[in-house]
C-alpha cells in the first residue's frame, strides 16, 4: 500500500496579503459532495449563493490569483448525517499540490471509537495543521468529558481546534431544521474545553449570534481562545464584536470567509464599510493567523 500523502507547508507569509482561516471543500476529486443534497441546497438558499462548488484545485487558484492563502477543510459527520464525508486524504493531497496557498485541517467524527487515534495519524502521517468541528452538524456537545481524549490528542499535537459557533445555514428553513440543534454550538460549551486544555488553541468560528457576548467573554477570559470572522458579511458584524476586535482581542481575531458561500472579494469590499480600524487590519487579515499556525512565530 502506498504511503499517505504528507503535507509540507510552503506558504510564505511575506508573499500573501491575507490568510483566510475558514474555507470549505465541498466536493472531492471524484465529485462526491460533503453534504447531502437537501442540506447543501438549503444552505445555498440561506446564503443566496449559487449551487456550484469549486474543487480544491479551483479553490487554490482562486486564492493564488488574490495573493492570499487559505485554511481548507471538510466536516466528518457520518454518524449524525449518515452521509460519507470527503476523505481527509483528499483534502491533504489537494493542499499538498498547492502548498504555497493552502493549509489543510483534518476532521474527525467525535462519535467514532478511534477518533483520537485518527487525530494522531492525521498529524503525524499526513501533516494536517489543525482540526475542524461543527457540533450542530456532528451532533455532539463539545463540553462533555467523553470527547476529552480527542482534545488531548490535538493539544499534544500542538495544532488548533476550530469549532463552529452560533447560527448555521445548514438545515436553515427546513422542517425542524432537519433535526440539527443550534444549542450544541453555543460558545459557552467551549469554555470548559479551553479551561481544561490550556495549551489547546481553540478557535470559535463566526460571529456567534445569538450568543456573541458569550464568545467575547470567553475569549477575553482565556488567552488560548480565538475568534474568526467568517460566515457573515463584515457590514453585519455585531457592534460589540467590532469593538473588541479593535481593542482587547485585536491579536486573536482572524480573517475568514466561509468560502464558497462568502467570497474573499465580498468580504474585503464590505469590511471597508465597517468601523474596524486600519491599524488592526494587518493582524486580522494575516499576522494573527501566521502566529497561530506557527508560520512565522509561536502562538
């Protein structure tokens, strides 16, 4: 059996203008989609986006043309959705082909008995640089201690864990939200994770509406917690989020889009109409992520 592809990062921070911390790969090399069709269509309707999904090679070219780099990932939710995920190996292989602009995160379904071991293998054998979780889609309460071996493995590997927080377009507008529970993505559920794993860098994805104040409180209280600004046009950012990004959290806020549902072009255009200060933008767009990912220093 051939050895798995191993990713070796070739992103040069000096050669990029921004690092997008939140990019979804929604189809793999065979055309398999990351979500069941009904959920994908509902998300497209929610975001008023087209149904086309670029593959990882197209994603790389999209960001290379803009002198940007991007963190790419999928979500393994096979237990909750009964849908085969895009293989981590496909994400890693694509990122390795475009190591100058792509950085792969792995995904493990927490319900798998071997989830912690999968984490170790993905780091040691494949070179992934972080892990993505979506508690609502994966159907788990991240604060429960039964998931702690997974967090311990990620902490030991020295890579970050990115968690979806707040509202989601997945299941939005469907009867019963297709059974997906928003409460599993409350930021306060990550407070215990950050407290019990102080060396684990925890990223809370998105403006955490309707729990934005929870997210801000946790990030201020715990130095190992970060916030990414993906999933919303900047012109809709809650005022308190902007205030904290300008001040107390300016070193732990990350540019992110949620591409392909929100493009970097729109994000960059709309941020011009916010009260985010010019002096904090280099950190938000690039430097904070560079530090977090160890591309030019330690987190």
